[in-house]
C-alpha cells in the first residue's frame, strides 16, 4: 500500500511540475498593465483551449498531491 501511494505521489508531482511549467505567466506577451486592458478590449477568452485544460490539470494535481501527502504521513 505504501509503495503504491509513493509511486502515485511521484507521478502526481511530475504532472504538477509539467502543468505549471507549461502555463504562461500573467504578463506574457505585452507588459502586465497593457495586457490586461488589451485582453479586455479585444475580448480574449482564456476559458477555452489549452490554458483552461492546464489550469484544471493543475488543480486536480494539487488536490491529489495534498491527499497523497496526508496519506503518506498517516502510513508512517
């Protein structure tokens, strides 16, 4: 059981690292203050596409990471 949780923990850690590194920063492209106005003006929708998918993967990965961490502490 402990080995399975450790392997799952490592896999989730790698997925979490990859999904965070693939996301673009908030000030990617134009400078931070201009980008916010340009996105609002142009109606850029980040709720669709790979940005939303990476955000969901990061959320699920973070929750799974915390759960496996707690389980590993309880198993010790």
